[in-house]
C-alpha cells in the first residue's frame, strides 16, 4: 500500500510488520522517530512486543542481545554517539551469532557536537562482524529491513545486520513509500526459529571464554560466512523481487550508466540520488559519466566491483566519511579491489564531502567530476571553507 | 559456518585446572576434624569432598591452592604444604 510518509515512520511500520518480540532503545538525541513511533505502536496494542526502556544505548544493545539469545526476534535503532556507546555489545552480538537487526540513522560524530548526516558512525564499526547495507531512498530502507531479518535469521548466516540510512535526509524526509502488506511479509519472512536459545529446560552458555585454543575459529567462521553471504544476498533479493514485485539486482552494487563510461563516481547512500541527477544531465550533453553505488559495504563485493569498474578509465570515490590519517573507508576498498589486477581504472581518486551534514549539491558532484583528472588525488575534501582553517591555535 | 559458540553444562569438567596451582596445596591432616564442612562450603572451586570426620579431601585436579580452606578450618586441621613437598603428589 503506497503512503506518503516520513522515513522514520515507514521504518517503524515495516518493523511492526516483521513482528519483533522485543524492542529496546534509548530515546535521546541523536535518535529518530523510529523508536518513538514503535513505542506508540506497542502502547496502542498494535504490536505484541515488549518495548524495553533502558538508561543507555549500552543497555539497549545488551537487552536485544539477551532477548535474541532466548530465541526471539529483536529490533533496535540508534546512530552516532549512541552507536558508539553500543560498540562493545555490537561486537558481542556478532561474536555470539545473534540475528539482531538494527537501523543506523547515519550521523556525524562528536566532537564538535553535530547531529547532522554523514556516514562516519557506522563505517567506523565496519570490522564488527555485522552486515552493513546502505539505502538510497526510503523505499529501499523499508525493503532492506525485511531482507535484513531474512538474511540474519538464515541458518547458514546467523549474523546481525545494520541497515544504514542517511540521518535527516532519509529518516526525516517525506517520500511515497510502498509499505508491504502483512500477508506478503508473512510469506517472505517466516517465524524466527533459533539454532540455539537460552532455556532453563536445556541449559547452555553462550559467548563465554574462548582461550587461544578456540578463539581463532570463531573469527574464521564469521569471515567465511560473510564471504559466502555475498551469494545469499543475491538469492534472497531474487526471492524478495518475486514476492513484492521489486527490481533489486543483487543488493551488492547498483550500476548506473556504466556502459562505455569514462568517468565514474563510486558512492553509498542517499547521495547517489543526487549523483544520478548529474549523470543524467551530463549524459544528455553527451558526456560519458556513470555511477557505481555500493549497497553492501560488509560483506564488501570485491568481485562485483571489479567486474563493474574494470574497463572504466577514471574512478572517483566519494566518501561521506573519513578515516583520519588514512584513505577514506570506501576508497580503500575500491583501491584494494584493483591491486595486482591486470585490468582496472588508470586513476582511482578519493574525495570526501558532506561531512557533518554539509549539503552535497549538484554543483558538488560537478566539482568532483571536474577534479577527476589523470592526476590521482586522495582524500580531497570538496566544498571546504579555507577561511575557517588556521595553522596555529590562538592568536 | 560456525565456530565454538555454545557450551553445555559440565562440558568444562574435563579441564584439569588444578595445573594452574603453582605454590601450595592443602594437606588434610585428618586428626582433629569435626566434620563442620566449612572447608567444603568455602572452597571457591567446589573441589572439597567428604562427609565423615577425618575423611575430607581436596581434588587436586581442580584445587588452585588458594588456601581459604586451611584459613577457615576451626581446628587447624588443614595445612598448606609446598608443591614440592613429599607425600601426596600433584595429579
């Protein structure tokens, strides 16, 4: 059923359709309307779930960890500092192979305090063992939650999924969204049946000490599962298309006007809408430009990226995040995709834009295409205000 | 693929953690024991066994040599002896 709704509200509605048994979140800034709406839905009796109010994000993550270990479907949402406060538990959830689904409304991180959008929060947790899928618009964000539960609870996977959607731009943006009907959701997403669960009748321990004799295997198993999951993502997206009539190719990357393109931008998230606009504009003028959108950042689809970009001469990677002191998070993956390969772009330049909610306009994208020349640049900040920068602190 | 994820109760019982003991071990003298069970109750490893007077013993497969049994014994009937001392051998 199509509705004109706010992104956060759409997510709350789809989470309701997924019927989690336990929802826990800490509703402080930077939070979104997602859990606010879910709290209302539970209070109105429209969803038979326990909504656990906690005193911090660390506790929110701990509650969903514990609840998930007892074999119930769980949900939480956070962003930015809240996600960082969850960090310890975030690693635990993955290590214990619990199929938690979390929405990360991507926002900048302190200090200085900034509640606006960029992707530094989730990208800094890239090594946690969670799937990270980035939505371009609210329709995708809604659909990705269904796919996230299906993927996380797959018996071959059993890993948590972070659905990343750009804070404000998507979470507070109004769009027409096709909210899936309950019967279709039930068809696509069967009830969660855990592999193991905490049960007094059949006691067991989870996530306890693994000395050097055991630890490495737990890590290898996650790495191996992540690698294989690239195939599962394609498989599940096909099934999703059949049930809901959508058109997702494989949920790894989206290729936009890549055929015969000479200059291509690689990016993630909502900024891709803006880039597509510029690509269309340039293509109309006969310029050969394109876009490669990364959807799944973890696991990273190296093979698909290689296939998509191997014949492109110039590639610009546009990051909405920085890894301070190193190449930007997406750029480093694109560069490593082509290391030691015979084919590949002559130039892979890396650009950083839109940090802390600075708007990425059509002009920003034009500027990126202009700066993408034969000379490779790295972590080149676009739309920087040099007048705000000083060499020395104080007078 | 999964690594070692869960542990069922009693699984770790085969781990002979008594090898962690480095200095002293309790030596039950079996002279003045009144079977008060204090040593059995206070043992953090739960490795003291026995019911009758002068019949309590510590399982060295799990005893860490912390000495709280010797400390709490009201009759001073448990002595902490060096690992190197003769008599009972470390199992």
